[in-house]
C-alpha cells in the first residue's frame, strides 16, 4: 500500500483573498458556488482515498480551494478542467507555487466537450479486471451539468472509453443532495429512480456525507452530497447503454403507477399491451410491481426481455412514443400518411 505523503504549499493568499483580489463573483448561469471551509474541502479529498503519486483530474476547480487540498496530498499530476477563464490567474498562481513538485495542466474548456484522458500518463493504464488505476476524478460539480455529466460518464464506463480506457477510474464528486441520494438509493427508497438504477448497474456507489449549503458562497438553496463511484469489474449488464437507459427511463416515467404502465410506452399503441406483458412474462416480473420496487438485477432481466422482443420485431427498436403520431386519411381516393 502506498504511503500517504504531504506537500507543504508555500504561502498563498487565502481563497477569500483570491476572490477579492481578482474580483471574482459566482455566476448564477454557471451554477457556481464557492466552498470556503478548509476542513470540508479536505474531507472531500480524503473521501477519494490515498491519492499520493496518482494522476488527479479536478472538474470545475474555480478559485482553487479543492485544488490546494489535492496538491497537499502529493499527487504525481493534476489536471484542472475549468470552463470559466476568469479563474485562470488564480489557478496559474497555484501551479507556479508548486511547479517543481507537481505537474499541473490547466485546461480552459467545457468538461462535457473535453477528453481528459488525453492528458493521462500512458503508464497509468491498467487492465479492467485489475485494481483501479492510479487516476482519480474529483469535482465540486455545478448543479446545472451534474446529472448530464454522470450519465455521459456512465456510458463511457459501459464502453470502457475516455478515462475508463485506463481501467476502472474512480470518482469523488459533489451533487445536489437530492441527486446524490438518488444515485445511492436502494430498492423501496423514496428517492429510487432511473439515476439509481443506471449508476448501480455500472458502479459501486457510496454516499459519503452531506455538506450544508451554508458552507458555500453564495449559499445555494439546497445542501450538497458527496458521492464516490467505482466501476464494477463485471457490470450487471452487457446490453447497449442507450437501450438499457431507454427502458429504465420509460418504466420510471410513471414512478408511482404499476411499472407495466411505463413499459407500454416502449411499443406502438396498437401492440403496447401485448408486447409489454410479453416482456414482463419473459423477465418473470409481476406487471403490478411499481418501478421503485424493482431490483437492479430485475431491471436487467426486463431489458434483456426487451432486447429479445426487438430482435424478433426490429420495427419496434426506434419507436418513440413522444414522436408525432402518424394518421391516415383519404384524399380523392388516395391514402396519405400525415
């Protein structure tokens, strides 16, 4: 086991001083909130485990509060991905202060459009069934992109691409508390939803702790939850991600009703009842089970049954119940599709 080291950072202005010095204000349109309390910042980084000698990619470092805590743990390399270029001077200040101790890359860009794996050292790569690679993704995520980002990352995990081309790269991330609770929610939990099943199908999800909204500037209307995710060696399914997500999404679209109600929307109206019942029969699931009562493995069986049906009836594969309905009418003896 690696021994955790500590780097002593040279004297730097406090984060509060940095914000004043560069006249930085949190932008509401970017869902920015600054975490100021060093004790809580260190707690987030500790949740990632021993990162000494690792490559750490921090998403949304802002003025650099979490960045400083990461650097004190002596990683080999730190990659900072920040969309807001106003933070570049404060991040460059930190990079300059540690330039002889840690290799730092500062990327000004949108994490949704950035392939961070191109900055990972090649010797960090591991086989999927090995222990996780010496790579960590850490971030105080803006609420506006957090769910979009985690779904995108889960798809990458399913394909073993991006950061997960290097192995089972671990994540330590902050989310709006309600979102964090959904990610970790077990069967029958009031927060159980599509996101619960998607996360738990590909990852071991652990809800670590809460952070009060009062610890942030400006104070958000909600509290924050810290979550760690470690990809499974063997995910619960090998089905295509988008197919699996489609089935789970539709079943949870009517969360409080019998799950068969949402399942019907996977098929055209003229056959929806028959096909949905057939799918549940193949999966051996009671049609009157409610979505939050269905286990992850049972969702896998439902999706496998759906896959079996669309292999028999390929025309159902691209059916979208939200698409405009095609109606037939007759005009001067001709039948037209409208």
